[in-house]
C-alpha cells in the first residue's frame, strides 16, 4: 500500500507535531487511493496513537479542503501532485451545497446568475480589447509610414495620398480636402472663428472624417473651415 523503507519513527514524530501533515504524508506515499481505515492502520504501525471519531473527523475536514486530495467513490482518499482546478461554476456548486443551510437561497441564486453571465462579459471585454488593439495597430502603421515618407522627403501630395489610403482601410472616409473651396454645411463643417451662415462660401482648413460601416455612417470629425 505504501512505499517500503519509510522510517516509522519519522512518521510518528510528524504526527506528534502536525497530525494533518502526517495523514497527508501517508497519502503521498500510498500507491493508490486508500480508505480511512488504511490511513489509521499506517499511522498506528508507525507508532502513532489510535484515532477516535472526533480526532478523525477533524483530520477528515482538512482532507476535504486540501486541493491535493481527491475523494473517490467508497470514501477512498488519493493524493495528486498537481491539482486540477475546477471551473468556476462547478466550484460554486460545491460551495453552495456545503453552505446551503447557512446562506439564503436568494444569495446563492444571485451568484449563480452572475457566474452564468460571466463568460459573456469576458467575451465582450475581449472583443473590446481587440477592437482597441486593432485601432492602435492601424495608428502605429500610419505613423510609421508618414515618418518614412517625410524622411525620404516625399511630396505633400504623396503624404496625403498615403494617409487617405491607409485610413480608408479602417472604414474612414475623408470629408473635404484642406485648401479646397466649399459651401458651408453645419452637418459636415466646423467653423473656425465667428459663426458662418449655411451656404456661405468657405475654405477648408482641415478635413473631417466619417466612419462608414455596413450598418451606419458615423461622423467622427467635421471638417474645419473658415470664410
């Protein structure tokens, strides 16, 4: 049942200092799952005292809460070196059964519903993080290209073309072009300085952008204009 050659006195000394640790040591050295009777027999053979019901009940409670101890059918105990962590829902159900007589049913149900919703919340957070990451990556690529073009003394026309081509990949469409003449439209334009009347001729100082998706068009920034 256990590995031969283990000094009995060492196990007895360990039991005197920490009975729970001694029981765990017995399980660690067992070749298979063993019963409470087997554990008591090994301890007695090592020179430990006979365990009464109260003493064993205390040790049993420790075994039930140790991550390294698995309780198999027939009340057999087995040591596992690397515990397998249960899913959150399974762990909660075990806790709920253990405390069902001391916790209101409504509290248990509230936590159960929260656990049921948790995977959806995690998935939503993951999607949001990925969306932000995609946006940051696109911005980094744009910054890299602009710096490369500027270092190579590219023309302003080439810079503008590259920028517009890059942002179009993200669904962004430009509103106007810097330096062009236009007619003021408050839905698309943002005046620089005093208010401008609808239909008044203006010069585009800075273009705006709209984000176009399959379901909607979102105005991200109006084009800045002045008379």
